């Protein structure tokens, strides 16, 4: 897969958040979008994922030799972000079954195998509302990374994770990088994007 940005610009009200982003994302590569809070990182990531429209410029999502339509691209994308919440009335098995109706898991993994990956087996029957913030973050990251998608978007992925949680996150990403595009938004916490071989500084696209 390739995602090709050509002169992508975004304006909110009368202010340009960034301008003229020319960039190509390719499968098998991991990218970090870096900048301070409020600089436009998440906005650019959402445009790449098809959740927001750019003010100007064009974006192409290409699989092989064919372009994927905007209407169908959502099938290829999974995302974890602070502004997206899981349904707290569900237990862990319930949220997995619900999620799987829209995005199946990689390698035909079963719900039990996915629960093992989260490291939350002991609380599998509790409603997610009773999870700690770090446990909820593990759920969100697992749903995004283990979905059978070609593009994985992670916005501030280490939010609420302790040291053990960060190590778990790094291992989970490391074992699921192949043949996919990973994009991480970070405000410069190096452990969030240490696996990324490419970096975009959002400040380079401001005037």
C-alpha cells in the first residue's frame, strides 16, 4: 500500500494549521509525526486515515496498481487515540466481539488469544468502566494493532501506560509491523516511536 499526499493543507477558521505537505507513506515502514501539543499532528494523521478532509491538496490511497476509494478506505484503517473511547459498559470479551463485526483480527486470532495479548485475563469479566486508565489504553492499542488492517494510526500511544505497559506496547508493535504502514503521533516521547525509521516534523509545514 502507498498513501500519497500532494500539497495537503488544512485551515481552521482563518488559520492555516499546516500547508503543502508532500509525502508518501509505504507499507513495511513506520513513521512518526512529531510536534508540540496543538501543532496539528493529529489533524494530519486523521487526514491520512480518511477521517478528515484537507482544505486543499489531494490524497491517494493505492493498493497494488489500484486506487482505493475514500468510501472504502475505512476498511483498511485502525486507530488508537486519546479522543476515541471504548464502550465502558462492555466486558473485554464483549468489546472484542463487537469490534470484530467491523474489523476482524489478524491471523484469525480468537478472542481468547487477543485477551492474552492484552495481559488483562484476570479482569476479562469486569466492565471496562472499572478498568484503570492504563488498562483501557491497553485495550485501545490492542484493538488497533491487532485488527487486520494495512494502516495503523497511533496517537500518543503511551498515554497512561506505566513502564511495564510501555514495554508491552513496544513488543506488540514490533511483532506486528510487517507489510503495514504504522504512523505514530507524538509530542517527542522517544519511546513512543523508537521503532519509526521516518520522522515528519509538523513545524516544517507551517508558515
